């Protein structure tokens, strides 16, 4: 079946512009996760959704970052007034449900964001 | 969260077994041990997980020490496609519904496979 998909695969933007990154989880997966991976850095967890609800937004790097999920499916990660330090690969993952440590997470290919 | 320690890199030859170690001396009794790997230019992929007993699946085996303070991911016959960064991650079931449900990736072990 189809895996997690993300769009766009690559995004180049100018400093100060807003960007929107999209994630389509695996059908039937109620939990959705956003991570980012900066050059030379490890994978950093940002936020997760159980259904349409995000219980904890403290992992978002700043108030320029926001995320939403509608219909328990597609999610968008929005970065306002982008800065050069936002350049990274943004990864989305989904799993059957959250809060169950046995469940594996399935990752998408990522969106490579470059802020000039 | 309990922390894991892995070697920065390891090298092995193709078609030979590979044993990737992970130390987690502060693991709690309820932490699950998960392994993910990230191939070049791809998102991470799940490999295997376990709690107390050794586990096998089509990709690998997971050997867990009796005191659970360490574990070893075993690739029985490495191929060039197994060259990746391997991450050992602990997941705590007590953090239901909290931000800790996200995976905490360390630096992992960069596995190099020689043909």
C-alpha cells in the first residue's frame, strides 16, 4: 500500500517568506509526527497529532512554527517569516495510534527546505 | 528519558554478520527498545523492537541483555543496502498522550559495508 507522502520534495524560499509543508499519512493511521533534520544535526522531534489534536506543542522551535491536521488525515506544517536557520529536511511519520510504545512509526521521504 | 550510547561508526564486510551494540544503563522497567535505521537521503525506517526477550524479524534480530542495560542489533548477513545510520531508541509507555511520544534520536551508529 501507499506509504507516507510529503510535498513538496524540495522547497527553496527567501528569508522572510512563509512556507507550508504537507504530509499525507498512511490511511488509517491516527497518529502523525513531524521531525526535522538539520545538516550535521540529528533528528529532532517537533510535534505530534493524535487525530486532529496536538497535545503538546512545546517541541516547536519558535512561535513562527505551527501545525494543523484536519479530518484526521493530512497535516500541514507552516513556518512564518522563514530564517536561514530553518533550512533542514522536514520529516513526517505516522503510526496506527499514539501513546503505544510498541507501535512503529513509518516515515515519509521528507521535504528539503532551503532558506536563502 | 533514559539515554542510549552507541559507537559512532562500525565497518563490516558484505555477507558477514554485523553486531551493533547499544548501552542503556538507565533504562526503566517499562521502556521498550526500538531500532530504526536511515539510509542515505531517505527518512528513517523501523527495524525491530523488544522489551525483555530476544526478537527476530525478517530484517534483523535483537538480543537484549538479561539486566536490560544493553542490547545488540544483529544483521545476519549484511548487504551493501544495509549501509545506513542505525539508531537505538527507548520508548516509555508511561508518556501516554504527551510530547514524549515522539522518538528521541541520538547520533546513531554509521554502518559502513565493504564489498
